[in-house]
């Protein structure tokens, strides 16, 4: 009896002094976990739902606010895709699919759209380093409008449907006290009950870019070559084209696992045609002969790349997922 009394007294004392041991937050349910993975990035890969659910919302948000560096292989591949000769959009697509820095990619796309400069050469790489720094740094990098009130509202609406005036006031307060520090603002926004509420889940239709990126992430296949995927994004996709894409991805019909073969460089003495305008009467005139450096993939490299196909671990499960109405939204 005396021992029980002492235990109860000790428990009361520790609670009063705030010394009770901390307990891990209860795991999130699947819906909230998917919401975080969909809004803070481009959807889950196999295993992500269980991992993030066990982390909890706050810990996952923090992991994206201070993300790890790109894996070395991805950094090298991204550098190759940043070459001016690579078709536009491939670098962004590979980052969306493979980067562990998912929130960084979502924010880069958001600010490109907000400043009205999506598609401007090199602007994404100029903005990306500043998405977690001060708003003033973003404005300087984009040479965009400095209206902080409009930026606050746009950022809130990017993550929350119809944010309340209370949420907007909260963001404005932390924006002011932190001098526009985006990491501080995002921490408040992305852990707010309004953002995490079930009413926010799966409410937005996926655009084509997000559909393709999230489908490939869901497949779990290794991706280095995004050229076959980018071909689907050159024009708006119809429902039939989305279904065709899903079938090809589920069936392992894309060669994604190997980067395209590096060109073989060789010299040729054949003179190239001189470029000329359509109205130039001398169109087709050859320039002065001389050795010219040419590039072409070797036949063996082409054959090796064509032989690599990316088959998902669970093709039928993926096929059903990509064909569901819920997958068309995030």
C-alpha cells in the first residue's frame, strides 16, 4: 500500500513539473499520409506511405524543409540534362520523379508560375536555391513583383483550398517577424490543422506533368532516362492518352532505367550545309570544306539502351491504381 502511494505521488509530481517522459506522436492514418506526400511532392513511391506514417506529419515536414542533398548519380544526371541541347522539361521531370527534395521541386514550380516566368531559360535553377530562404531573395532571383501580401495569399492557396482569415493572419505574422523567411512560413502553413484536415485531401485534379511524375513514382521503377516520358508531355494529354501511358508503364514498355547513350565523337571532312533563311537565294550553299566534329551514338550503345525495359514489381496493382479516379487527383 505504501509503495502504491509513493508511485502515485511520484507520478503526480512529475506531471506537475513537466517531467513525464515524452511519447511519440500517434501515427497518421493513410489518408493524411497520402495528402502530405501528394501536396509536398509528387506522390508516394512504394514504401513511402508506411515510412511517412510512422514519422508523423511534423517530422516529415521538417525533413522536407531541411532535405538531404541529391544522390551523386542524380546530381550527375541532372547536370547532363541541364545542357542547352537537351529538350526542355526533362530535367524538371527527372527531379520530380527521383529527387528526395520533393517539396523543393513543388515550390520551384509554384514560384516559376507565380512570377510568370515558367519556361524562361535557367530561371528554375536560379529560383531553386532560394525557395527556403527569404522572399526578398526569391524576388531578386526572379526579378519579379515584391508584393509580399499577394505572395503570402498565393502560397497559402497553393497548399490549402480557401484558407481562412485566421490562417492568413498567422502566416502574415510569421512572415513579418521572420523577414519573409520561407522555411519559417512553410513550417506554420504545412503543420496547420487547416492544411492537414480531411476536407483538403484529394481535392485537386492532376495536370499532365504531375500525373506522369506521380505514376512513375508509384511504379517504383528506376529512372535515369525520362525522354520517353517527356514525349507524352509535348501536348495536352486526353483521358485515352493517360490510359495508354498507364498501360505502357504497367507493362514495362518504357526504357527508363538507363540514361541515353553518350554520343560517339568522330571527325568528318564532309562539309556541312550552311544555315540560311528561307528567303536566301543561296539556300543550301556549302561552306568551305574542312574537318567537322560529328556526334552519333554507337550501334552497341543504342542496342543496349533499347534492351533495357522498366517492369514494375506489381504490374497489376499499378494498373488498377493508375486507372482509378482517385489517382487523377491529389
